[in-house]
C-alpha cells in the first residue's frame, strides 16, 4: 500500500469515482483511485494527487456535490 508519511486522521470516499481521500497529521492529503475491473472486482490502487498544507493539518473531511456534472 501507500505510505502517506504520518498518522491518518480522517478519510472520505469520493462519490462515483472509486476514489478515497486520506488526510495525515503531517499536513498531507492524498487521493487514491482504486481501479474497477468488473462485477464488483477491483484492481490496483493508484495515487492520483497529493496536497500539502503548511503548518496545519485536516481533522475532518466531507464529500459534497456541487450539482454540476463533471463528465
């Protein structure tokens, strides 16, 4: 699996993307995508993005929809 460099404080599942965001006590937020194969089978996990907060860290995350279609 992936090493995010600290203790995970919170996570959020990202709707309709097979992705998860995880925030660490070192100020990093990592977004991972799990590859969907078919019929409930999943493949490898891929790092999609890393965000680093300066001198702070997230203690909670929420997923919400903007009402806009990204596709």
